[in-house]
């Protein structure tokens, strides 16, 4: 007796919207789509270093994309022992050949969207002041956790700030610009929300000021270029 194929239970409008939101969050970035396809083509999975080399990305940016895909349930993370005395590598592999539609809503994306809209409701002036204050307080706490001033030079402090921001998804590195110094961020963890709500740039500007204030001393910080200005990367100029 032939079996009658089961008809899948249709998604409710809310479930469908949640699934579409999750898929858009994971694959809305064209680079991330290409990274997923690359991981899909490699049976043993890929590392952040391999992805960085393949797509000419900073390793932290590659790792951010892979972690986003893993957090969304598209990739699984495994550890492969090194052949020699080196460190084992973290490999990201595809969970299934078919992509499931029943996916959870990414709560961090929801929170970021809510934050952007809440700041917009406050008005530009008040929102920017609040965003920078919150960022500065958070940055000061990050600086204190990193050991405080400890007689650091401004250059050493900038490297510490760059490492801390990279750990938060900014993929930041310091650059010398004539007599001044810049912090260059190749990636923004706020995603496309910052394009719609540029005031959110004040958060990371405040973080830089707060960290430098704790690690080095009072420092002038200004955003000289950003994605919201149409640039490909964000540059924060620093003047001790």
C-alpha cells in the first residue's frame, strides 16, 4: 500500500515573518552568502583564516560572518587537532544540505533595531548625547577590565582599544596619519541599522573615548569617515 505523503503544516503569518527575518539577517550580506556557499562546498568545513584568504577579509571580519552563520543555525562549529605542535583549528561546517525554514528570531538583531528606533524617537541631539554617554561608560568599564592606565603610551592604548573593539565585532586596527593616529574599523556589528539610524555611530565613538580615557588619559575623538557618510570603512581620529 502506497504511503500518502504528509502535507507540511503551514506556517502562521508570524512564524513566516520570523523565518524570513532570520534568513534575511543571516544571508542579507552578499559576502556572508558567498562564505556560506564556500563552507557548503568544503566537506571538512572551513576556518576563519581560510575564509579570510579566500575573500580577502580581515580574519576578525571572516570570523564574525562565520559566527553569525553558526549562531543562526546554518553552520556547526568543530575543533580539528593540528597536524604538528600548533594550536587546533576551529572549523565551521554545514549542518544540513538543505536550509531549514523554521528558524529562531535573532534576538540581537531585534534589540539593535529597537535601539535604533528608540534613539530616533529622542531626536538627533538628545539621541547622540545619550548614545555617546552610554558608549563612553561602557568603554571606561572595558578599559578598567583591561588593567587601566598602567602608564601606557597613546600608541599602546590605541592597540588595546583596537583589540577590544575587534573582540566586539568592529574589526579595528590603528593607523598612523601624519602627526595623528586613527582607529580604522572594517566592519560594523550594528549592521544595516546604522545606515538608517546614523546616531548609533556615537556609541562606538563614546566607547573609544571611554577606553582611551581609562587606558591613557583625556583624548579628543572624532569620526572622520563612516558607512553612514558613504565610506567603505569607519575612521575615528584620535588626538591626545
